[in-house]
């Protein structure tokens, strides 16, 4: 049976700016990588020089997403929701915003993907959304129960194909050691780490997990250029260039080219370490645990 990975993420660009290196590596190694993006990104901000795209941002970001996923070598799926905007954005109140969607129905969309794709490994955001973005958190809220519901014939019985249970569930996560380092750099540069990001809604002092809860580290140094090329496709969002302003590229590649994850299922103790999301996975069509 072919190795398959399904990532359910919130916005166009999350697949590249986030664990794009791991996705590129797995795709290059023959894994069938599927990326499902929940929202259209229409409520996002725009990089300097892209102000004229505001009225058609969903269209622009859809094109960027298609091109980025192609660079990564993955298959694209979309859940079709409206971007909810950043933290406390007025867009949070829009009735069609992702975070206001019917939760049961949204879980069902992910169940359908799991039953159709039949991945051994599922990836999504963690319960903090990485930086407390409401869409990221809602992704976690629907993907986690969908991971378990997909195998239960009593749940979503009208959604085919047959029930199927993935074997691994991972959350994107990053160690707070790096957060502390970048927080220090920001303060040295005269920046406020509690009001970071284009929308000033990211508090770096609240981000990251202890190293003991980072269970998987995927080395993608050989695929650094692929991740960079995919990120560059999201030009309306800055092309993923913010990191390079703090450290030289050669140093980033040497010490940062590892995507990190928390393993949510099966649970593991603090301090557990692995270097492959497919470690211990068995390969059969029924996907049983």
C-alpha cells in the first residue's frame, strides 16, 4: 500500500510557510501528499505592492496556492470556507466565516477526505493554532474528531467510501527555545515581541512548546530550496521572506531546516523523539490500528 499523508490547514500559504519542507521531502520520497486548505484567505492582509489585489484576494490566493502545492509535489483539496480574519478581526463576525461554520458539518468534510484518501498520517494545527489564530484553532477542533470519526460506521454513515482509521495524528508545533531566541532578537532590534506580524496580533511571548513536547523532527535540508520556491509563490503574503531578515540563509538552512510536530495519536510520553512521521506505521487498505 502506498504511503499517504493528509494535512488539513487553515489558509493558503500555511502549507508552505508552515511544514512545507516536510511535505516536499515526503513527496520527493514517493509519499502521496494531500493538502486540504480550509479557507479562501480573503480576509488576510497583503504585502506591500499588492494593495490592488484586495478586492480579488481570494482569487489571487487561490492561484498562488495551486502553484505552491504543485512546487511541493502534493495534491490540493479545499474545504471551501470563508477566511475568518486575524484575532479580533471584524471578519470574525461574518456568518460565512470558517469559525462560524456548523461544526458537525465541517467535521464531516474532513471525514470525507479521510475516507476517500485513506492516509496513514494526518497533520493539522495544534490547539493553540500556533499563534492563537481563530481559523487555525478551528482546524484543530474539526480535524481531531474527524480523525477518530472516520473509522466509526455509526458516525457520518452517509459519507463514503467505507470507514477508515488513519494510524497517526500530528499537530504542527515548534519549540519555545527558538521563540525565546527570536523574541530576544526582536527586542534588540527595538521591536515589540507582543505585537508582531503584519496585523500586530501575534504575541511571541506566548508561543511555542517545551522541547519535551516536540515529538517529531523532520529534516528537510535537502529540500530547503523547494520550500523556499513554494513559499515564494505566495507573493501577496510576502513570499515567506520574513525569516531571512533576521538570519543569513546559510545559517537558517543549517539550524532551522527541520519541521517539528507534536504526536497527538497514538499518545507518547514527554521526551519521546522520532524523525519520521511514518515510523511504526503498518500498510494495509483497511488502515486498522
